[in-house]
């Protein structure tokens, strides 16, 4: 039931019941007519706002689906970039090792060539006239004879090493180009995701502002109507009951609209060309791409037993909701930095601590995989993810369960 039509009918009924009372002031009748006119205008505005809200909800559902897809693609590209960087570092190490070996072989070969050059400058007569036994002279000649093939073999080996080094450097250059391309692609994806999140917030603010404005207008009109106590005194009880029904219906309508937005978002996600499925945690989505550095039950950096998972991700990487839920807390919390708490069905709550930025707001409904913030933009940031059931930490790798699983390890 809409607010404005009901208020109009209510005040019309008040006029009909008050018609026999000819002693009512003309001023009250005039005020009532003004209120009726204003309520009609409010009803017209509400109809237009409902149509606009419907269109905005469709766009919002599309944006939420696209933001989930963008976050998954960014995570995939970040993982690929990490693999390329590791391969690049390995190729660089191989290049340094081969350069060192080539330099060592080059030095040894230079010493051998120097010795042979010095021996070649001695004339045969000098060798005969040298004060050494004939056997030693023969040995020297044999040594020179055997050194020539060895010298050629070492020179050929050195040439092969230089050829291998040239090939390795070509691979290294190609790998650097591939890494630079992946880095540029990741930067574009991060920018696209930021634009999607900003557009989502802009639509939400516009819709909320218009609804608040309309609610204030209707509330003011209802207040003016209630001031006409001499006309609606007999209908006060009915008015209160009707107001309660209106509030219940408005709450139900808002819940239905929110459920419809989520349904559309999920349908849109299902129809889009999706990126590879991100890592799963018992049916939940891993909140951030990267490596788990501390697992549930292990000792953390201060020696305490961890009650969650600690991820090391890429700077400014996206943080997503691990499952469908609503935002219970978003902001700074002592000892945790920026903290986001999400409420899930069946008494579950997830805690995401150490974020660089939070994009979700209190009371907002989010879908599993939907971006809710970013990691820190410095160095190799970490994110702490804790899952609780009934206030007690549980192993996040087990995921969400419909049964009572308090404290399961």
C-alpha cells in the first residue's frame, strides 16, 4: 500500500464525516484542502520515483555483477603477473651465473694463450741450447702439441657459452616484455574496477537521497494533517493502525526490493562471461588473491595460535566478500586497523582486518565475490580473515554450514 493514496483516502473520509458539523472553522477546511493537494503531488512524485528506482535497481544489479567479474579477472591477472615476475627473476639469476662462468673460462683461456705465445717466441736453437736434459725438451714439445687441441676445445666451449648467453638474454627480454604487458593490463583492470565501484556508490547515494527527500515530504504533510485534530479526532485510532500497517508494508517492500536487486545481480553474474572461478573455501570465495602465509591453528608472527587465515596479496589488490551477507561494521578498530565485519546466515560472521580502504557501508547488502575494498598500496600487504559462528572462531576452510558447527577445527 502506498503512503500518499492512503493518506488521501483517510483525509477524504474525515471530510465526509465532518460535513454535518457546520460549526467547524473555514480555515480548517482550507488547510485540509491544501494538505489533500500536497498529498496528491507527493503521490505523483512517488510514482515517478518508483519508476526511476526500478531503472536504477536494474543498473545497480548490472554494476554489481560486472564488479564481481572484474574483481575475479583482476585476481587472475595478479596471479599471472606474480608467476611472470618469478620466472623473470629465475632467468635473471641464470644470466648472472652464466656470466660468472664465462668470465672464469675466459680468464683461464687467456692465461693458457699467454703461455703459448711466450713459448712460440723462443727459436728452436734456443730450445736446444737450454740447459735441460733432452727428455725434458721432448716433454715440452709434447706438452705444446697436446695444448693446441685443448685450446681449440676450450675456445669452442667458450663460443657455445656465448651463444647460449645470447639466447638466454633474448628469452629474458621477451619475458620482461610479457611482464610489462601483464602489469599494464592489471593497471587497466584496477582502474576499471575502481570506476565500477564509484558508479555503484553514486547510484546508491542518488536513490537513497531521493527516497529520504520523499519520506520527509510525506512525513511533513502527515504532521500538518494531524494538526487538524477537530477533523480527524474520531479516526485517530484508525490512523495509527493504518500507519503501523504502512510501515510494515514499506519494510516488506524494501526487503522485497533488496531481494529482487540481489536476484537480478546473481542472474546477471550467471549470464556474463565469467573469469576463472577464484579459490574456494568450503563454498565461500577467498576474500583476496595471493598466498596463505598463516593458516588456522598455526602460530602467527608473535607466537599466538591463529584463529583465521592470513593472506599476502598484491598492493592495492581487490578485497571481496567471502559470501552473501550484510555489513555490520566498517571502520577503524583498535588493534585491527581498518576492519570490516559481515553478517551471514545461520549465525556466521566474517572479519576482514588490515585493509587499505573499505568501499562498503554500514547496512549494505553484498554478494559473495562482490568488491568491498582494497589492500594497502604499499609493499606486500597482508589481510587477516576470520570466520565466526555464534561468536566463536571456526576454521574458514570448512566454509559455511547449516548445522551447528561451533568451534570446529
